C-alpha cells in the first residue's frame, strides 16, 4: 500500500496551473490539478483512457467536453471518455483543486508534474 496526503499536493502557481502526482502505476494515473481564478487547461483528450474528476475545492468552474459547457463547483464529480475533447477553467473567485483519475494510465506525457 502507498499513502499520500492530498493536502501536500494542493499547490498553486501564480503563472500557470499546477499538477501534482499522487499515484502513477501501470493501470492508473492519479493527480491533483490546481487552478487559480482565471487559469485553465486547454482542450485535449486522453487517448483511450477514461477520466474521472472530483472538484474538491472551488466555487465555480466551467468544463467543456466536445463543445458542451457545464458549470461545476466543489463536490461535483464527472466522467469523460478518453476520446472526448476536454477543457476546464476556474471561472470562480476561489482557488480550485481537482482530484483526477485516468485509467488505463495513458502515455507518459500525461504523468509530468508542473
């Protein structure tokens, strides 16, 4: 078993989003995605990996999947198929943190922290 503290992975950067790894195995990629107000993740997909995101903090965000906009906030959980084009923007006034799970683990390009 491996134990991580989510609170250690909630780190914000004034200039860009931050991504901090929790678990990176052959089957699962799990990380925290942290966005200050106005920051966003550009549209992309995850090959053949399903993605689940739980918004653990943040008063308002906008998720766009294949052109469809959805407002999200703390407590919301959503699922995207790997082929769906996905983006998220923190449209609120509070910092936003997202608990992200990708399975199966996609290519190593997705496992880089920033």
